[in-house]
C-alpha cells in the first residue's frame, strides 16, 4: 500500500494479482478457490495476492435476502433418482437464450461446489444415512432443490468469508466503486483495477480515494437492485452495471429479470410455504381501510382461487405463460392491478381465504389434487394458515419476527417486486468477459436464459467463481503487476475523476437522491414486469437525457459525504439507460411476453375482461411469446459516440458441448493446459 498526491488529493494505491469486487456468496467463493488453487500451484503468499473489495460486507442479496426456505438448486443427490450434468443443462437451457456451455459447466461444477459449501460449514440437512435431502421445485424430476433454511445464501457467504479469513485473504470493506480503470483500446483493452471512495474518509478537502490495481479483476457486485422502486432486492444493493458498461463490457439477456410477490416493509420473498399455508389475500385503500377480497371476482370457485394461491408457492416468479385459464400468475396480475389503483395488498395468516357470496366457503378438502395431496403429505390440515405455516416451516415465521413483524398479530403487505436479473455481463465458458483478464461471476454475469429453475442462481454463482479461479491461476498465474508503463493513463483517469467530483461541489444539477428516485420510478413503470413498446421508447429517451444532463451539469452534493450517493446515481443512470435500450430493441424485434414480463399489445390476448389497462380503460391485452427469439440472445454494448449510445447485436446461443475424449488423450490435454484454449 502506497499513497500518492494526485490532483491535490491523497490517493492510496494497493497492488494485487486478482481483485474481486463484491463480497457475496459468489465473490467470497472465488476468493477461497483462488487462494487454494494458487497454493496448489506452489505460488508463494497466495493470500497476499488476492483482495475482496466491497461497498458493504453485510450488504448484497446473499447476505440480506431469502424466502421461506431459500433454495439451492444442484444436481440431484437422491439415492434412488439418477441425474446427470447433461440433463441439468437441458433444464437450464429449456426456456431459450441460454448458452449451452455455461449450462453444462454449471451442471458439472454443481456437486463439487455443493460439497465445497458443506465442507466450509453450510448446514444443508441430511437424513440418517447422510443423504442430502432434496425437494422438487415445479415438477423437477430429480429433486434437485435443497435448502439450509430461509437464510441459505447468508450462511453461504458467512461460511465462505470465515474460510477466506482463515486463509488470510484481505477483505476491504466500505469501498464504494467509483471507476473501473482501463488501459489500451480495442482488442488490447484491459481493466487494470478499480477506484473506490470510502465514505468515512470523505472530508471537506479529501475524497477518500483508493486504487486497487490487479492483473485480473473479478466483478461479483450482484444484480442492479437499486434500479427499481418496487423491489425485494435489499436496500443498498447498487451493483456496478453502469461502470461495467462504461468500461466496455458487453451484456447479454439484460432484459430478463425475475419479478414476483414479496413483502415490502421487510423485503423478503413470500414464496414456498408462505403461499402453501393458504393465507387470506385482501386489499385496502391507501390508509389501510376499506378491506376487500379483491381476488374473488376473477375466479370461478373457491377451489380454483385457493389452489392458485397454493401454487404460487413453487410457481413463484411472475410468468406470463401462466396467466390464462386461471393459472397461478393471474394472482400476480391481480395484485399488481390492485396496487395500480392506489390500493394496498396484504396476506393475512390468521384467516383462511374468504370467497364471494357465489363461492363455497374455504375447505382444504375442496382444493385441487396437487394442493390437497401436498398438504396431506405435509400433515398440514390445521385450521388456520398461521398454524399450517408453523407446522410446515416455523423458521418462516421467525424471520419476520426477527425483523419486527409478528405474523400471529398483523397482516403482511406485499407487491410484485423486482427480484433477480437473469441476464448480465457476457461471459465465456470460463466466466471471462469480452475484455481479457476481467471475469464476471454471480448475479452480475449473464449466465441464465429467459427462464431458470428456482435456486439455480446460487449454484451459478458458485460454479462461476470456481471456473474463473481455475482459469486465472492456470492461465494468468499469480503475478502482481506494477503497471509502471501505464501509470500516465491511470493518473489521467484519476485526475479526471477528481475533477468531476470537485465540480459536483459547485454543481447546480439535481441531487443524487432525486436522480435515484426518478430512475427507480421509471424502471418500475417501464422496465418492470409489464412492458409496452411506446412507453419503453419514451422511458429510454428520458433515461438518456438524464444521463446526458448529469454529464453536463453534474450532481449537486448536499454534503461532501453524499458523494457516494452521487456516484451511485451517475452509474445507475447509465445502467438503467442500457437496460431500457435493450428492452426497446427486444420489443422492436417483435418479442412477446416471456420469462417474467408481460408485453402489452392492443391486438394481443385478453387477460381477463375485468383486468383493465389504467391508461385506456379497455381490457388489458398481452402479446404471447415470439418463440423464434429463443435462439437469439440480445447483446448490448455502450458506445459513447454512437447515436443512442448503445449498440445491440444478436448472438446465437452456444450449444451444449457434446464432444468427449477417451481418458488418455483427455489427460494429456489437461497436463498440457489445452483445456484452457
Ligand atoms: C428476496 C430474494 C430471494 C432470493 N432467493 C433465491 C433462492 O431461493 N435461490 C437462488 O438461487 N437465488 C435466490 N435469489 C438470488 C440470489 O440471492 C442472488 O442472485 C445471489 O445471492 C447474488 O449473489 P452475488 O454474490 O452475485 O451478489 P450479492 O450477494 O448481491 O453481493 C454483491 C456484493 O457486491 C457489493 N456491491 C454492490 N454494489 C457495489 C458497488 N457499487 N460498489 C462496491 N461494492 C458493491 C455488495 O456490497 C456485495 O458485497 C434471491 C434474491 C432475492 C433478492
């Protein structure tokens, strides 16, 4: 560590072989593997060559998010049901737009990484014979899902952190990402490190700037949670999408996010047993008065309505292909419909669902067989939802209690929330981005297709970290570069950054908070789970002009420390423009409703005659999926000089690799390092 004076600021320089940005389950796992693999290769002082740099060790989706039993989806471990990586890859690629090599690598790495998590201490449950107990998510035949409870991903990142600390890897907390340093251009472009601002070190005269230089940079900063107003991403999960676009990383499938029902006072998914316990769903006006059973008018019977509530448990993400004919995602549409009218929606675990006068009263025996049989097997025929939930999953009640909500005493407010980005930055089979030496892992990587099985995000994050670490150590080694020859370029970028921050002190531009609020409103309205081409085009125009305005006028700092919020606002502005540009392009290509979003179209299918488009007063109509686009991945790159600032291209999904070699030639490839070519 050295300090230098640049543009009248004290800048602290750190040098590593690999810097990982983000301390969630993906980043921590990569750090642990890097250290182990460097040691295996005989690289001295491995732990000193690696650093994890994060905005918040206790922030991020892994640390702060979950559900009733947060799912980890891996290859099956049942002693009686066979499973294999190719079958796993088939499931991952089934929804389209998913690279087969990534899906196969996630399948192949799955059990190795699961065992690694067990080894570092994640308490995945076993039976008396040592079998890791699995369960089915939405008809998966191999019982691939498992869980360590509501906080699976928290346990994962904590256990991996303990391991990283035991190895002596440096974890540098409270570093807000401000800039990705690049040198060279075109094919020789390289990201050589990250510049951060530490809020606690910001004073009237100093910006608290640190520079982390490295031969390899692993971006593991999670999803773009702060882009949405209605969101179950944890507060403070900003991500790095804007900075990554600006540094030249290409994104794929960035249009594909998951949305679903979640509680809003405490951000948590209400999937699984929360729904299977069959709570009453009702709405109120904005003041919490005027209770209404808003679902009843849309269902032909109590049996259908209650069965759909049950199915929302494991058909959790909003799915436009599950709306028609009273399927379970009609519930999401109706919740959204209600909130659009300015009403609030609640789940009440103290009462069973209440029907209309035309419906029979709720009785468990009247449920459709799928729901009835499940509750029968679970022994969950208790009289009220809270008793059924307490029987099936008491930890699901405890997690709310820990966060100040007593489900025995109060209803739970919910909404259709942004939850996960299936797309992200493009990676090859070793999770290396389009810029050599820069890797992207975890939710920030665009490794999923349009749909993914619940729980596969956590598996993908572990697989990506393993693959990136293996490639880095075996191909790039463990050297710590000095970048003496590039120092001029680096200093210039630092001077530019400092000049920008200084100019913000005197800016007449908007405040960071107002910019973030504007972005969140726009993304939830026009880039969320309901989309429409003209609306998205107008949102993109507004997003681009906001980005341009920030460039011209800067951001007005309300205090020196608000510089971190200003940095976030600036890169969220670019990130949101990138996502909207991709959404507009996909709509122009004639895509329809797919994954977890609905595309409105006047000539589309009617959802239900009473689900009204608030803008026109006419029944809401949606365009079905254009299945031809399953074979085309939308790739997008930032180009400051181009009209519209972003360039979109179509990429064919890479197939699942099928070539296999006999042991001896494969062993030779391994010994000679040909597997990395
Ligand atoms: C409510 C909810 C429930 C979920 N349930 C499941 C489930 O059951 N199964 C499943 O597989 N997946 C689930 N997911 C998704 C999964 O939890 C995430 O995709 C995963 O945890 C992401 O891990 P990560 O390591 O990539 O990023 P995160 O865990 O989000 O970590 C990001 C890291 O980057 C840091 N960071 C972010 N922005 C910046 C910045 N600007 N500057 C510096 N540092 C920054 C953060 O502080 C953090 O350390 C769920 C997500 C949510 C929100």
